[in-house]
C-alpha cells in the first residue's frame, strides 16, 4: 500500500513539474494610455531573465514563457509596467507617459541636458507642434509659441525673408538675426536674392515636417558657447532620427486654399468722381492753369489729367491682383532599424500659390539620417538632405510693377481697353496686370545640408565626437520683362544672377559625465570648431530681344551690364563648458568660447566670451518636502558676454577696386583700413524662476533680463577731404531689458483633456550712445540716442483747422502751437515701431479620438507708418484712388475731421507727417486644427497603425485698429543692408497682407 502511495506521489510530482516547465506563447498589444496609439519598439522582458521581445509597428508582441512569470514592459518616455502572466495567453498593456522624463531633455550647444538642471534661458518647441502648418519656413511655424521671440513676416508674399528678434534688437548696423544651427552645424540664413528685389529666405529650404525639436538659446549662459555669433540668440534645429523597431511608414497629405486676411476699402467710380470733382473745384492749381491760359475751364483741366471722367468705368483694381490660391503638400517617411542601426528617410513636396497673382513657392526635398553602432564604443552616422525650391516672385513693394500698387489706378479707367480687347495701357500709372502677363522673376535654389559624425566612448562617461558639416546653397534668379512692360519697353529686358555659397564646418569635442557618489554630478564639454564660408556670385543684364518668346540673356541684342564677385570668411574657435550639480539641487554652469575671425582687424582678431550660471532647486530642500502640491521650484541666474560678427567680410581692410580712365585700367582706393575693428559685445544678465505645481499640471517660469551692447559696429561718417564717406568703427551702445512670463497648465485630464500654454514678453529697447550720430532709413525711421531703435521721426500732424479745412502741424516738440505752414514746423519723434509686448496663447483639447488645437498670437503697443497713405489717403490731392475714409473730408466751416479739404495738386496735408501713423496692435487667430484619429481596432484590419484626418486654419481671424491691409507688416524694400533691416521697421507701402489659409489633410501610419 505504501509503495502504491509513493508511486502516486512521484507521478503527481512529475506531472506538476512537467506542467510548470511547459513552454507557452503569450501575445498582446502595447498602446499609449494617452491616446490609444500603438507603441512600436517597446521592450517586453520576463522579469529576472534576459528573455524578451520588442513590439512591432502595430504595437504587437509575441513571447514564449514558462510557468507564471511577470512581464516587464519598458519604453523611452513612458513609465515601466510589470504585469503577472497568470493563466491568460493574451496580455494587452497601456503605458502611461513619464511626463518627468519626456519634458526633461533639451538640446544645448554641443550636447543635451535635463531641463530640470538648466540654469540658462532655453525655450523648446517640439516638432509635432509645428507639423502640417501651411507655411513655407520654420520661423513662421513657431510664431507666437515662444516668449521673447518676435517673428515678423514682412509681407504675405510666399518665399520672402522673415525677421526674427530674440529679446529685441542688439545692433544698429550689424546683423540682428539669430544664428541657426541644424544638427550641430551653423547654416547660411542670410538673403541671397537679387539686389533689386526684396530679401529671399534660405530657411525655406528646410521642411518643417522633418524637424524633431527646436531650441532657442536666449541668454548668455546657454548661448555663450557659440561666442561671437550669439548676441542675437541661437536657434538649434534637430531633425528626426530613427528608433529601433519595425519599420514605420507615415504618409501625410494636405490640400487647401488661401485668401487675403483683409482687403482695404477704396472708392468706387461714383464716389471717386464726387471727390475728384470737388477737389478740382477747390484747387488753386487748377485756377492757375486757367489764369495762365493752359486750359479754358475746370472741365478741360480734368481732361488733361483724367479724360475718363467723362465716360467712367467702374473698375475694382484690387480684386484683379488678389486670388484664391491653392496649397498642396505631400510627405512620406520611413523610420526604424535595429539596436545596431537606425534610420530615418523622408521625402516631401510642397506647392503653395501666393495670394498675389504671379507669386508661387514650390519645394521638393529629401532627407536621410542614419546612425550605426559600429562597435560597443563607436557610433557613426550621417545626415543628408537635398532640396530644390522654385520661387516665382513679383516686383518689390516700391515698384509700380508690384501687383498691389495697382490700387492707385482710378476706378473710372477700364481694365480692358475696349478698342483692343487687351489690358489697358493708357492708365494713369503702369497697369500691373501687364507685368503679371508679360514678365517673370523666377528664383531656383538647390540646397544640400549634410553632416557625417563619429562618436567614440573612450571610457565610461567620456565620449569624443567629431563632426563634419556641409551647407551648399546654389541659387539662380532670372527675370524677364516683355516689350509692353514698363521697364522692358521697347524691346524687352532680362537679368540673370547666380550665387553659390559653400559653408563647411568641423566640430571636434569631448563630453564627460560623472556621478560621484550621491552628492556630486559633473558634466564637461571641451572642443574646437572651424568654419569657412565661400561665396561666388555673377550678374548680367541684357536688353533688346527679337520677341517676348525669347527670354534668356543669350538672346539679348546688347549685354548692358555685368558683374561678378567672390568673398569668404573663416572662424576658428575653442570652447568649454562645465556643469556641476551638488546634492541634486545646487546647480552651477561655467562656459566660454574663444573665437578668431577673419572679419576683424589684425589687432583684435580674437575675442573671448565667458558666461556663468547658477541655480537652486528649492523644492528639494527639506523645508519643502511636506509641500506635496509643489513639483518644482527653481531659482536661477546667469551672467555673461556674447558677440556679434555679422558685418561685411572685409570691413576692417583697406580695399582697392579697379577702374579705368581714358580707356586705361587703374586701381582706386575703396575703403579705409581699421586694424582695431572688433566684435560688438553684449553683456547679459538673466534672473529667472521656474515652478511646477500639482505634479506639474501647472508649470511655467518668470524671467527678467538685461542686455547691454557696446562697441557697436557702425559706418561712421568721415570728412569728405579723406576721399571716403564712411569707415566702420566700434562706436556706441544700446540696451534691451524686459520680462518674460510662461504658464503651462493641464486643465483637464482623463477621457476629456484640455491643456493650455500662455506666454508674454515685455521688452524695452534704447540706444544709449551713438557719439552724436543720427542714422536714418527710408522716409521716417531713425536711430538716435535716447530713443528705441527705428523710431518714427517726421512732422507731427495736428489735424484740420475747422475754420478753413487747412492741414495743421505742431510747430515744435512739446508745444501745442500749430501752423498750416508745413515748412515752418519742426520734425520730431512721433512714434515707435517696437511693441510694448508680444505673446501667444495655445490651447489643446482631446476626447475619444478627437483633437482640437488653437493658437492665438498678439502684439501690442507698436505703431505702423503707412507710407502709401501719402498717395492713397491724401484727400484726392492727385488722381490716385483713395481709401473710403477720405470721404469724411472737411467741406464747410465748423466741420470736425482729420481729413483736410480736398484741393487737387495743392498739397493740403499730403507732406510726410504723422498723419499716417497708426496703432499696429493686433490679436490674431494664428492656427486652429480639428482632427480625428480613427480607432485602432478599425484600422488594424487594414494593417494600418494610425489614420488621422484633420482640417486646419491659418490666420483665420485678426482683430486690429490698423486700417491698412494687415498689421503684421514690415516693408523690406530692395535695400537689404543690415541698417535698412534694423532701423527701417514698421513701415507699410502697398505691402501684401498675410494669407488666410484653410487646409484639409490626412496622416496615415503603416
């Protein structure tokens, strides 16, 4: 009996062990708890073993296990989760985002750093925030999203240059644009367009959908490691890279249309004739014509200037040049790889029509980013991008040929000549429709941005990285104006310009990171950089073509002008940074860069730019440990110096040029040598506080900064007896100081989510010293001591004399005394184009697959000078069509109005003055997007990982008191010097408004 019981026990034990040791398959799907999307590349490991698997592109996994183990699910950016297997063969898991980890790593110069440990001022924008926004360039996409960064699209023409100011203008006649760095390599961002048109934008060569993140370095502690080029801020652009896992494909398509954000109301034919007849009747000029026998009466006077008044048409010229413009964009990407090799491949095509006839922008681009772990210690990689852009441009705002100047034509003149059936050529001014039909201005660019790198882990914590970057830009611009155009008559005219910019950089640096016990943490960077930029440009123009079918320079009968140029500069740099953290709460950073530049004088070839920053994480102190509502409280301060080298390559040199006399060649002195010329230097102080409340559901920061720039690079006037007009010297000072506030909140969490982000920035700019110089730009802008840069300086308009309709002006600044004698009044500062504050307010909502995002952007306190008002809002002083507000003119004694009596040709109130100075404040609905992500269970049947459809609006509303086309205006003009771009701001001159764009799109993942 005992033997039988023993045999039974042995049999049961064997069966039990067999059951325990039996292998079985566990499968399932891993998704994001936030939105239910599948997570590819999630590590699924049997706890305590090395047995594991990774999820595929659909988030699915399959794993053989024995017994009843525990599975550990882990993925970067998400909280780990442990799940007991139990008896189930299917385990689906939703991973929650690790918000502390996700928000924490930011890109800094030559490395990365946890945001919690940053003591400088760095703003970050993620790639998904700007994806699918219908704008040609990345700067426009981040407008309103970053505190302290003012972005102005000077006009609504696609492909044009955009101004970016980080914490105000730090220079008067040197460059004010930030330094742009893509994947660690500084790139060419300056205008390369033809000289007789407005600036082009090389940053439009970048596809915003290829961008992983954008960091803006705003203070000295974060940017001093870029030394002599960091005074205007540094923009770090990081492109997307592959991650280990099954290859994931994404296809995005969007299509839509654009219209002007606003149209100005002009007079119709009947209103025009009413004002025209009245103006002539009040005209002293008309009476002089009669007195001198030039005309018999007022009707004959009107015949001399506008014969169509007798048989008027009723033309709406403005509607002839605006259009409903199309928009299309395609993106296809693939990313993935193994733990050893990762890749990202993408291709994109954009076709965007401008709202002006004749203006278009197209871009085709491709990118390949590869990272490969050659050994356990060596990683190598390459970033390669190629883009081709085609920009159909129109004439600059100051040319009669530009489409929008067509509004000056009287509505009584017909668009089509009734006798010929063609565009009317007998208009008061040039009919710009002829320019659109018979002329073109085409710019074609080819851009290659490439980097190869190798990173070697010498010992744990010590890495050496070497990078070689290439930025090759080739841009050609061809124009042709036919024989019936204003500037092409009588036989056609053409121009051709080509420019090649080769910019190459090598960076070699060591990064060392060491945790010493539980108290000390040290991160150091030490390296060198060399950059060289070479530019070659050629220009030629010709006239006389057999017909308008021949449009190339080679067909010209006469080559009437040609020129070529070559220039280069180089920069040799050494840089270092030390970040030290004590007890995980006391932070210290020290950085510096030594730059040697070929642009500066022999006596000041090198400059050193140091910075220091400190931080204190108070929330880690014992006295805050009981405050569970407090997630983070950090005080920080930084101080340092940065530079600005954005001037001509040879401003320090004594140059000569060639010339001829009586057919004999010779040499002519061109500029005066200044061996002491050096960088502008900006001294920066930054004080900030960062906070997080309720597990960071409320977080943000407040900063105060002060930037003082000295040794301004100015073109100083010298006595004419020297034979020169100016010499570049270090003269003058200016300052910027301000406050920035950022507040982020997660208002609702759960099935319905709502998050918000608000930013606002106050900046005050003041020129403190120019050695008595007054620097002008255009008709009304000045840089003068004691004032902000670019103030409006002209005669101050005092309104209209109710007794007689005369325009009045203030005699002098600070006086209430007025005069109707324009020449007797004194000019004075009448306004400021710089805003009191700018900012943005972003909201994002989500519910069961639906998502809604809304960005509002605003500017307050800036003024705009409408220089076109001297013609279009001038109480019918001439035959230009007038804005409708001119009907509110003075007509009889006692009338109270700001529009003087209409007097044809008498210049009653039409001289340059503050009459056309307006408040430029505005609130704009910048972007709104409504999307829906189809359920994973539905699309999984079609082997898709994600399908999202959406509709989006750009510039969908604007609230402003500005009576012009658009308050976001800054006529760039053809003078693309730094002085013009820095000082000549806030001016409108027939400038194209921004486009209101509606798009519809789909994102498909598979």
